[in-house]
C-alpha cells in the first residue's frame, strides 16, 4: 500500500518537473519534493517488506 502511494507521488512529481510549459518556481520545487518523497517512501516500503519475507523464511 505504501509502495503504491510512493510510486504515485514520484509519478506526479516527475510529471510536474517535466511539464512542457513553464511553471512557477514554487510549483517546480513542490514537484521535486514530491518526487524525492515518493522515491524514499517506495524504497522504505520495499525494505520493510523484504525484511518480513526474510524473517518468515527463518
């Protein structure tokens, strides 16, 4: 669930950053923050799910 939210945030942020029109600096900054936050959220979500799988094997 968190991974999907992270991927959505990263997608929205990337879309805002690569918009073909000139956007205000505030909007571009928010897009960058969304992309970074989405990437971090997805990575953390993957790490915790990998640990759960590893603990289940032991």
